[in-house]
C-alpha cells in the first residue's frame, strides 16, 4: 500500500504543479519566492533532468519506458516488503512516469523550480526530477546505513 500511495501522491503532485505553472505563467517568466534563492521559473525542457543533453525526444521516451518497466517489475516483486527501499523506488518510478507523460504529451518537460544564489543557479527542474533524485539518494543512504554498499565493495576486491 505504501508503494502505491507514494507513486500516486508524487505523480499527482508533479502533474498538478506543472499544470498550474503552465496556466499561470508564460515560458521564461520568473517569480521570486525566497528572494533570488528560490524562484518559480517556467521553462520547457526538451533535454533530460537538470538540462542534461542525452539525445533527441524519442531517445528519452524509450529509455524512460525501459526504466519504468524494470522498476515496475522490481516493485511488484517487492510488494510485500516494508521500509525505505520500496518507497525510494516508488519515488524514482513516479518521477520517471511524470516526465514521460510530459514528453508524450508535449514533446518536452515543464520545469519550474529554480534554486541558486545570484548568478550561480542550479538548472531549473520539476517535482519529477526531485523525486528521482531524492529516491536515488535515499537508496544510497539506505545502502550505506545497512552496510550493503561496503559489503559489495569488499566482495569485489
């Protein structure tokens, strides 16, 4: 149940936030929220997360679809498990779905979260990107905390 709740909550938050931004702002518009540190900036992004260029639109759709299938199978096999790993994977899956929906619908992704200090800015991103990144960091944290990462490294030597 946690897997489904996390997946639906993150996906809905991502899609609703993008709809609100697209209705209330024009591309390129910025609204300061916490001075220059945090701004809402409406950007339509044909690239991957954080503006990374990894090929054309169809490439993103194919890669995202493969990741979605693999994560869905993995989560199905883990459906009885509790704890952080299924939740982290659910965040990654929801983020992949969120950006895939955008790519299929518009051919690009709506980004709007803009962080930085002065001219030093992180690339504009969205809640789907945040979910993927947070899920990945959470998986690494869980691996380090449980010692799994260290055990894996020792077995390779």
